[in-house]
C-alpha cells in the first residue's frame, strides 16, 4: 500500500504518538501545533523527529513536517487527524475550514460529539468542500511524553473494535477505506456518529471516579491512581447506573444498546481490572480534564438528548450538578447540548434522521 499523507492537529501526548507511530509505519506525517503551544514542536523541529519508547514501533521517528502553519500541514493531506482536547474542537473547525479540499477525511480522536460542532461551524462558514467527517469512540493509543516534548512512550495500543462513524453515516465506508494501512484494523463502523459520540468510556468513568474521590484527590496532592484505587464497588454502582440510563436513551432512539463493559473491551481489548494495571496516575485536581472536558463535552450532550427523548437520567443530572457546584461553573448551560449545537428545535424523529444523514428536514 502506498504511504499516506497524514496531517495531525495537536502535538501533545496523542498527536506525538500518532505522528511518531505512523512515521515509523512508513507514512508521511505533518504535525501541526497552535502558536501558543510552540514549545511542543521546538525539539521535534530541531531534531527532525520524535523519540519513541514502549510497546509499539520504537526508535527515532523522522517526521515529515512539524509546523505552526495550518495551511502547510493540511494542503494535500489524505487524512486530517484531530488529536486535541474536545474543548477546542470549535476553534479547530473554524481555523481548518479555509484550507480543506474535496476528498479529504477529517477524523476526531475521540469526538464526544465533535462532529456536530464541526458541521455547525462549517455550515456557518459556508464551507462547501466534499470532506468526509468522522469521529471515533477513543484514541488509538495510551501514551505519555514522559521525557517532555520530542519524546513519547506508548504503553498500550487501543482497539481492535472501537466504534467509528461519519456525519452523514453513508460516508463511513469512505473513511474506513481512507484508514486502510493506518487504523482500519482498530475500528468498526457504527450505525451513526451518535454511537462513538456517546460511548466514549471517559464520559462516565472519569467524572464519577473523580467526583466520588475528590476528597482523596485533594488530600493526596497528586498521589492518586483512579483506576487502581478509586473504582471501588460503590463507585462502580454509580458508573453502571449511568450506563443503564444511557442504554435506555439508545433504546428510545431505536438503537440496540451496548453495555459499558462491551464498549470498554472493544475499545481497549481488556476489562477495567486489566486496564488498571497499566493506567496512569491521576487525576490531580477537580479542575482536571476528567471533569472540565468530559462533563461539558460528553455528559451534557447525553443529558440533553435524554431530555428530548423523555428518558429520565437522574444520575447524569446529579453528576453534572455536583461538578458544576465544585467548579463554580454551570456545565449544562455552557457545554455541548442540543441547544448549543443549534439542534434543539428538531423533533426527535428529525434528530434521528440528522444523525444518519447530516441533513435537517
């Protein structure tokens, strides 16, 4: 198979891992970072690549391009991989739009409903190029830059059956084809983008594990391992209650629901107990991404759909409320929701149609 031209947006842990591993696999990678995070790129530019350790491809990965120029990174790329936090998806969508061209595939790793944000922004901008827009349920690696920028340690390769879909769903086969030789072997097609959007395991486990251990997190001052010590039997009861509420929502929308355990194993090829063994330390505060990203980027979207479908979601309500109290932020009003995505006026049937087709009746 011919090497692909891959643009990777975001040079943090995930973007560094993706650029390094795909470069070692023989693809040409262009790694972009926003100017205010230029420190992420400086050692990569000076050395010409990234030092990789861990269980995947290892050694020195020569990166085709490391740049602060988004146009330079996007032009002519077959695949555009968005590896930033979901919190800046709107910015990415807005800034990448002028540089896109027909036939390119944009994949969010993960999305947590980011495809809805991208489509909303592109519609507002009048972006008319035929671009394939997809999101996956999680990221392809578990990784950390243990020795800082210019290095990355990959300690788990995720998959092999994580959900992926496009908006509209009819484009999913085209993205799977574009991912051949890259990540096609770690994903499987979902019914619609709603499945990878809401099935990101972090939407449930991170907020519950952090909020129900917040005394321990604050007292330990950084010496806390959520997966190893925080997911006790009582905490798991809350996780599985949120799972039950989410399954009820999917049934109401006409989908055959997956359980939390099924999604976890499909995404990581192991159960939670096995995952804990290789998990990283954290979270380190209640202002961690476990709260400030996973609540407003995923939990609020799930709850807004539950309200539209008339499905009671008291545990989601409670977790979002507690997070809002401890962080002095109204996460529901500011987070992803049908209201903030401009979809609240659609009927339930029209929403189901939109998830499949990307079109509004």
